[in-house]
């Protein structure tokens, strides 16, 4: 009996020694990557833990708060999922009040994307009821507040799709596609969706021989009047963020109804209405998991910001006027409930576009561990990009040894690179949660981050 106990103890000690040696080897590998000469001026916050036990495998400045870029989306999306549940839906409603067509936004960031033609659904519903005359159209976007642009977003980038305005009623990502064609030396500009909502000022120069096509746009002091500039030889296009998204939807709806023969007597208006007075004629639902997948796998900015404001609407502001301030408060309370030190985080927006956001690798790891240990993990894991397979890391970790072993969220803004998620050791199938945030990052930092994750897979 004693010999059996001694043998069992010896086996345990051997396992412990092997794990310690492996851990020491991994620490050495990661430390060497961070210590590379081209990373001398880069700030790192790194945390690696065993997902099943929570054991600390490696850390480097784990409590240092850094600008996380789109790794902020992990915190926003999981907090919202945990608070609202996997069955939550974004619901947009259309109905009739006193001969007015009313559309009430539900904060859906995906309305108008492929296969989501709510405008045609409304048009068909009115036709089915033989309604051919309306007093007017009222757009209600009051589920969110009126602050559509975050104060800390880069002002020069507000016409870019990734910095689009956030509204209680969004459509087509609150963007339009502008296309330019050189027709025998004359530049023709078109818009999609086709509408009179934008006014384009054509400053594009036609070229026929030397030079390549390069076009872009700038806003003017007038709302939704933009200058399209550049040179055009071959057909080209780009997406531009519009202003006043709710009215953008209303304009497209107005145009659709008039084309179908429905007469509208009064101008389009935006106002808050009482839903109890409305006769519903059409509804559109988008599941929260679809929104979170777009948020994390594809890093869609509007999805993250709508999640944040919806979090505020549903938990802090009584169903109306969801705000960045309200969402920040809910997320901060959640992080504190995990035991995160308040000195290690500052929440500013939901997507990470603001450089004012601060998170430590320790904070992100706590969120991912909380997700991993709960019943929501299988659903949340599916929203992460998969190395070598899809999302923002489709072209990374593509070698057989690494493919499908990394589930993570990337982050990138000027001077910031980050990657956080879960990876699976190649030889043991043991799972590790990791967070790598870098500031003052340079071009080689991207490879350094990927090398760290591969080292975890190789030596975990």
C-alpha cells in the first residue's frame, strides 16, 4: 500500500515538474519576443492563463492600462450578452397613427444589410392594406440619445464607414457607396442606395493615359453635401458615412413609397411617439448573436456602439435615450464585479475607436475567463474570428499546426495593436486564454503578437 502511494506521489511530482519546465520554457520564449530590438519602444501588457484552472502561465505588465483599440469590443459585446441574454432581439417597428406612417427604431445596427430590406417590407404592407395616401411619415429614433458622434473620435475620419454616426434607427451601416466612371473623358458619379439624400460635388479629374485611379471624399460645412475628389481612369468606388441616419432611412422610405404610388402629404419628420397608439403593420427582428458576430468576427464598429447604447437603454435609462455614458457605467460596474481594479480600465466608447479607452490585459482576461466558465461561452466563442479560417485573422495562423486553434479579436488603430482570445495547445489540446495589448506599436509588432500566440500553441 505504501509503495502504491509513493508511486502515485512520484507520478504527480513528475507531472508538476514537466508542467513547470513547460511553463518556464514558454515564459522564456515570450520574453524573448517582447525583448526583440525592434520592440524596444513598444509598451506591452500581456496575460496568459490556463482556461480550465485560471492558473497564471505568463504575464508582463498585466495590470498596465493601455489603449486597446478593437479589443474593447470583447468587453462591450460580452457585457451586453451577459446582461441581456442570448435571446435578445433588436426590433424595428412600423405602424399607423392617425393616418401617419410611423417607424420606431430599435437600435438595430444591421438593418438594411444584405437580405434585410425593411423598406420594401413596409411598402408591401401598406399596399396589402390598400393604403395609397398618408398624412406624413414620422421617424422615431428615441431609443438612443441624440449624441450620434462620440466626442473623442478622430474628427478627420468621421466620413469613414468605421466612424459612422450611431442612431436609434440605422440603415445600410449609415453609409452610401459612391462610384465613379470615366465616360469618354467625363466623370459620372452614382450613389447606392440610389437617392437624393446626398449632394455630391464632383471634383474628380478624368485621366486617360498616365496615372492610376484614386478617389475619395471630404465633408463640407453643409450636412450631407460632400466633395468627391481624385483622379479616375478605371471605374472605382468607396463607402462614405452619411449624417443624420434616421432621416436617411426616412428619405429612402419616402422615395420607395412615392415610387409605388403612395401619396404623402406632409414633409418627413423625426419625433418620439407613443407606441401604444400605433397599429403595427410590419416588424423586423435581428438576433443579438448576429450583431455580436458582426462586432467581433468582422470588427463592425456600428455593431459595438449599438450594443453599448442598447445596454444602457435596457438596464439604465428605462427604454429610451441609450447613451455612451449609461453604457460606460454598466460596463464599469460589471468589470468591478469581476474584481478588476478601477485603475486598470477606463471605458469611453464601445468599439475602441476612441484612444481614451484604457484596458489592461488582466481586465480582458478576467472578462474572457468569466465568459469561458459560463453557459454563454459556446455561443460567444462562435462570434470570435478563427485563425486561418474566417474573420479578421483569416489570413493568420493558416499553417496546419495553428489553423482553427485560435479564437480571437484583433485590434488596430494608429500606434495600437492588440489580440485577445483563446488558443489551443498543439500537442495537449489544452486551452489558454490570452490578452496582448501594445501601444506605441510599429510594423513588426504585428508579427511579434502572432509569434507570442504561436509560442503558446507550441509550448503550452
